[in-house]
C-alpha cells in the first residue's frame, strides 16, 4: 500500500492511497472460495459448483465488497502510518477505476490541530470568594416562611403587601380587546406582576369597591398590538387579604422533614444547603474565568467537522429538553444556531486535552470519591447513590472526567496571578439574574 498526503488547507488533508492488485485479488479469491463451499446452483451438489460459475455469478459483487472493505481498513492504516488524527469522517472518491495495477482512491479529511499552549506565567485571574453568614441564613429562613404564606381575609382598606382579589374589564378607546377580562384574579400589591399603576391603584380599596384605572401598556409590552396604548380598567374588588406567615417553631421545622432539634436543626440544614450551593456557584465562576483565559491566550483552529458534530449534539439535547404539546409543531431549530457555542466547547476540549497530556494529569482517586459524595449528599440515600455510580465503569468515568477538569482548573490557577475578590452570598447567587 502506497500513501501520499497533501495539505490543501490549514487543517484539510488530501490522502491518496494505492492498494496493490495482489492484495485485492487475494481477498477476492478467498471470499469466492468460501462462497463455493456453500453456494447452491441447480445441477450441482453443494460444494461442487465449478469456480468458473461462482466467479460468473458473484465475482463482480464480491470484488465491490472487497474494495469497500479495503478502502475502509486501508484509510485507518494510512492515517496511522502518516501520524494523522482525523476529525470526523473522510470524504472518499476513487481516483481511478480498478485495473490490473490495483486501486487508487483519494480521502479528504480534516485533522485535529496540533496545540502549542501559550505560557500562563504573568496572566491574571480574578476569583470571587464568599461565605454564608448568620444574616444570610436569617434571610433564607424568612424566604422559607414566605413560601408557606397563607392569606387571610381582612375588613380594612388594602395596603402594600396585601393580596386583592378582583374582577376586571379592560377597554381601549371604549373597545374591548383579547385577554381584557379577568375574574377572581389574585393581585399582590407590590408583586409587580401587573402593568405599571394597576397594583398601586388598588391601595386603599376595600371589599366591594368599584374602581376605574386609567393606565397605559408599556412600550415594550409582549403583545405588540397593545404596546404603548392607553387602557382603562373597570375593577371590582371582591376581597382584601393579608399575608400570614407561619411561626418559626417545631411544627414549621417538621414541615421540612426535621424530626428532632426543631428550628435550630432546620437552620443547620439550611446553612449546609446554602454552603453547598455557594461552593458550586463559586467553583463554576472560577472554572468559567479559567476557560475564558485559556481561550483568550490560545487561538485554536477548530475543524469544521467537530463543530458540526457538537452543534448537532447540542441541537439534539435542546430538543430532548423542550416540551411540544401533542399535535403542535416545535420551534424551528437548526444546528447553525449552536455554531458559536459548539466552537467554544470544541476549542476548550482540545485545550484541556493538551493540558492533560502535557502535564500527565490523572484523575485523583480521593477527589473522585469526594466529588461522588458531594453529588450524593443531596439525595435521601447518599450511600446508595455512591454505590450506583461506582458499580458502573461508564458512570464512574463521567465523575472522573469532571474531576479531571477541576484538576486542570487548579493547575491553571497555580500558573497564574490570582486576585481574590470578596463578595457576599446574595451577590454571588443573584449574579446574572
């Protein structure tokens, strides 16, 4: 087998392969002889069909099969011989038909680029740090109480924070419009769920009140036909309700599954969960900063084949996550929508692979175990979750891969100048919202 390689682009390679006639004829004869032992032809006993007839009947078909198989196997032999790393499947075209001198074909394929990592010394990174304080836990306990709010009817005018149950009819220039009516709609004053002025207009209203609210739809309102238009709402108040929060007592703690220790035990569990969420968010932010730095320092030429593969995977993932009602068409999605995200992910994959290779990093067994236990901690039976992952090599490999990424992040941090920026629990958890 003769192989020649031509670079036709930064990453594209044209590989010409010549398969000797002897190799082809040898494999064709071998398969025809196997056929002769089993083929059935009228007038001949099984295994006694003359080779000439076998060749006449099956020769061309067998030769085509052999050429197809040899092209596939010889391609991988060729790239191994030339130390090439293909990215995706090759495009193969026969350069010439089969002749007595053999068979020649041309395979065009992109190759994985060789990565030369830029030095990290002198590079700067900001890393956010934060702790869960007693005040943070107090706020979370208040949030939990508000989530268990009950509403009690009161015989007084509505005030900020109250819930007012209303019927309303909206008109524009005296004409009704789609979605203009509501019956027994609960509106929390200060909840900012209605258009500007609606909730404020209910302050001071009592059960049985009838109001007229002259308002305007926002210029950026979702329904473009209504956006920016003046609207009048005729409102009838049927009830005014005040929020009633549950007491912080043993019954409240028990409602969250705390069997012993009451409110203090609940605070301990809440703080643990907050600390776990904060740790995950901070680590995610740091990883994001590290990945951004690696991309900034290393310009990677990414094979289009890998971008297309990743974009297809992202599209499939999106479709699996989306719910489409029966009989309805889903959103029109195409892989091109994910091209930039796919390019970033492939670029980072190549950079991480090169770092792992050059530093000879291996998954740290203790960190893998710690990652498993951290993952399992949020489940009712953490030991069973750990066993489930540990009992399957494929599942465990997923945890090892994540751990190895964390080790790469640590390695990058060791090479760079890191500035710790102190923040708070709420700032970290609400960033981007």
